[in-house]
């Protein structure tokens, strides 16, 4: 991590590119354009100091929280970042980061790191119909806790168990609430065990969707505006709800995951075909011919 900071300070775009995970939002297919962007940033920035606040490692995932003090356009700026790294083929690669202005030690969590590795496009587990959950055990509760941390770390609206390599009928969402300015605010976490959807409304709407398992691809997906969901909550209570808007959309997206369906399957043939080269390149750079 310190070396990535140095690479920015010394303007070494090649090093930055080589240590960025292919699923990172920063990843760019056009290396020349990417290198130019990094050089432009480095040449306008003076790197004054780096303060490491803490780091944690858990198998193939790690986080480093640091405060960077830089000067941009003659102005001194500080920001705190919690960076996530994923170990890929023996190398730690930058996955993404949560940024906060100034000195923000609240970005460090005292708990042990509970991130789970994600399953990406091309992994067969994403195409399986998941198994029902028979009992709600302590292990399941622990898994859900880790799923919440993983969803939040990667800025997801929801996360389904197959996306973290567990083929079971379980997903979580952060209840999205539409704000008056058309944005989305993420509220409390909701846990759905053995969910069943029914009574989709005839009225549909088309909105852009993305997926943590298919990074960097977004497409407009048509879905019913409302749907009914029956599920077990974490306490094992049977719940039946009618949901609408963004909440319904996220629920339908996550519910698809436990049935082996991805949002790109909802696109019409032409649009799906136009995405094919991007999907192929994504699959190649993430799995790089390695056995899944
Ligand atoms: Zn998804």
C-alpha cells in the first residue's frame, strides 16, 4: 500500500496499473488513457505525508486505512481512505476504497476483518439454483454478519449468498430509500432467508443496474414495479411484504442470484450481444485461465 502511495508520488503509472485488481472501479481497459490520467493526477499533486492508521488481513482480503496529506493547486488537502486489497495469484491488488475528507479515524473498525471473497462473472456458482436453508444456525448468523461487511465495503445495495461462494437461498439488502432529489439513501440491512416472490405488478419500469459480480458493467433492466415477497427473517419469523420502487428492484435482482440468474439475462438479444466483448474481457482478466 505504501508502495502504491510512492508510485503516485513518483508518478509511476505502470506500477499503479499492475497492482490494480481487474474488478476495481479504477480499472480501465485502455492502458494508455489510464496511464495518462494517473500521470496528470501525479503531476498536479505534491505528496507531503502518509499516515497509516491501521491494517487488517484475512486470508485473501486486506484493508489498510491511511491519511494522505497532499497539495493540489497550491491548496493543502488531507483525506482518509480505507483501501481494500484482494490477493490474486499471490499478489495483493488494490480492489477499492472508501474515502473521507480530512482526518477520519472512524474509518477504522476495531473488529476483526470480516470480508468475504466475491465470486465474479464466469464462476459457475453464479449459475446454480441455490439450496434452501433448513435451520438458522450460529454459523449462518456469522456468515450474514460477514456478508453485511462485504456488501458495505464494496458499496453494494445488496448481496446474495452465491456471490460469496455459498449456494444457499439467502440474500441481504440495504433498504434503498428514494430522496426528493432523485438520489438513493441506503438505510437498514434486511435479511431474506428462503425467499419466494409472487404477484409481480403488470406495470414495469426500466432503470440502470450493476452487480458486484459483474464489475464495471451497467445496463437498463426492465422489471415489475412491485412484487410480493415471503421469507424468513434472521429470527426465523415468516414475513410477507409488498415492496415497490428501488427496494423491489434490488430484491428482484438479489432473488435472481439465488436462482442462477444475472441482470444481463434480462436484456434483449441485441443489447446482450453488444455486451459480449466486455463480458469476455472481464471474464478473461478476472479468471485469467485459472481453474474455478
Ligand atoms: Zn448482483
